[in-house]
C-alpha cells in the first residue's frame, strides 16, 4: 500500500485446499442434496466464483433438527462427559493438523489476510475446542447445573466464520447438546470443511448439522418448534427480529450483536503502544469486527501527536492479496458491505467531518476500501453513532476522564472499550464506569477461550467463552 518499503510477493499456496464445484447440506453425518436452490460463494478479493452451495429450505431445516433431536435423545445426552470430551479433543487436534488448509480457505472465502487467519483465527478455534473439552466432565462444578437443553439452533456471521462456529459449537457439545448451525451465505466454506472434520473425528451422526443458506434459512432454524436454544451473532437489526420471534416461547437465547467501541487514549499513555492498539482495533480484519475500536477518543493535549503518529503508521499498512503473507489489510467481504461502508463514509463527508485516507492504488477486481479516518467528528455525527463495520475510524477528543466516560457511553451499543493510560488506578476506575461487556487495558482485540465475551444494550445479551459460556447451554441448578 505504501512505497516506503518494497516487498517481494509471498503468497500462500492455494494448492493445499480442495474446493469442490458444489456443496450440499451436512445432515445426520452425511452430505445431502437440499430441496432448495443453490447459491454462489465468491472470493471477495477477485470476485471469482468459488463454488455453488445448497440453500436449505424449511424441509431441509426440519430434517436437520430431527437428526439433531435423535442424536441428542439416543446418543449424545446419554454419553458421559468424559466420552464427549474425547470427541472435542479429537476435533481440536484435527483442526490443528489441518490448520494451514483451514486458514487458506478462510482467507479465500472471507477476504481476510492469511497472517490473521493463520496466526489468530485458527489457533483460537482449536483453543476453544480444547478448553470446552476440559469442561465436559466437570459441568457439576460450573455453577450452572449439568443438564443440557437439547437442540441448539445457531446462526453465525461472515466476519469470523470458523471462529464464530467454534464459539457456538464447542460449549454446546461440551454441555451435551446437539447442533443445527447456519453459516453466513457469503462465507460457508470453512463450516462445510468443519463438517468433514466431524466425519474424520467419527462424531456420532446428527450431533452437528450444517445447513447453508441466507436469511430464510436462519429464520427457519430460529422459529422451528423443536429447537430449544437459539444463539445468534450478527447485526442488531436481525437480533431484534430474533428476539421478537422467540418471545413467548421456552427457547433460551443469546445474542451477540453490533458495537461502536470507544478506544480511549490519555495523555500519559505509552503512545507507540497505543498507536499499534488503535491500528489493531480498527483495521484488524478490515474493521469487520463487532467490537472494533471504531471511535477513537484522544485527550486534547496529545491529539495532534497521536494523529500524526497514526497517519504515519497507517501509511505503512499494506493492502492487497489476502493470501500474501505481507498483506495487512485484505478485501471487504462483499459488494453489499462495501456499498454500506461507502455510503456511511459519504455521510461523514456531508456532515462536515474531515476525511483522511492512505493514498494507494486499489485492485481493479474485488471489493476494496482503504484505511480511513475522520477528524472533526462530533457525537451527533452518524459516523460516530452507527456501526460502519469497515476500516473507518472516527476521531473525537476529550479533556477529562469524566468527559471521556460520557462520550464513550453515549451510544446505544455496549460491547467493548479500550483504555490507554500509565495509571492502573485510572484503568480500574474507567473499567467500572464504562458500560461495555469487555474493557481492554493498554491492548485491544485480545481473545481467549477462558474469558467471557458479550455486551449490553443493543449489543445483545448472554456471554460466550469461559465458564460463563456454559450457562447458555445448561438448564441451571434448579431446573
């Protein structure tokens, strides 16, 4: 992206991945043809059609739920926790063994840089299965009981396709539930490869079912009368629709929705470290992160210095082929998402904010948007209030900690926040006053399977990860 450094291309080989021309649905341990139509999944970096994928209709979803119910009743819920753990450990090891293949496929189908899928996504995916395998025979010590719910219907987004799958499936299986999962229609391929891993691990048929499709498929899962638990990660708009759909039923629900996180930099912060945290907070995964630090709040006395350093650092980011190991910023996941990013950025221009973006030549094919920041932003601007879900940073300033808290909390969302300061007492004070589910101190976007993740307000409810992530898949002590 920048001419400061010149690198020879270092692409990862596509030869490690075998992408089939077409894919069916994974139901009852086998790949089957769906009753609905097929849809195409494309490489967002090149717009190349990768494969045709079956679109599950209501009848397909019903078959998947029935398979999950049979597996739950006859096999999985009757199995000891120690036996279930063996399958989870086996899946985790296979993920590690096939890590390169999974990482390459994730980058091809999603558009994210290979160094992120290779060094972040896949290791954390395996870690989640290892972690919850350890819980499978210790549920009585969780504090949430040890009785599973039954069949879990799970709908995941396109920004972290395999990681979101792991967040959903690993705790569900550890607790003794069976699963019907729908990946996003733009990124179905690693979920279908995970289905092959389930076969390789000899997971009993019906314990995990993968049904591909768009919104109608997701609605069929959520509304199915024999689904006991609904887990959704995605937009707040869809999350509200799901909450309405399950209202009045006995279904247990967790929703992990949108965010507009504040990344707060005080004048005593370690600025070099903070700059790296700002860049990681908003440009990691092209900003396709629900907890992205998309609002930068900088103390006035260091605002000019922070912006100067930030622009210099942004100018060294490399945008291009997601499979190139030198790439820092990959492709936007879809043409639809690119359109939204452009529209909201144009709103920022119209509202009087000052746009700065790195000068670079964008590829002629694919979906691309350069890392961008807006200064002169007020809390009334839409770019400071609405989730853009792209590599766009809004910069605001503050004078006092109280003003920082007020501006950070002035949002309908409440998923995450970052605090950069040299004072530990200030970090603790800020963390207690910030209305966010996760608060990072002098870092950003750090995830661990032992730590719970989730939000407040329009960022949803329920927690995923850690011991807390078991609660959503158990009936509780008194049930």
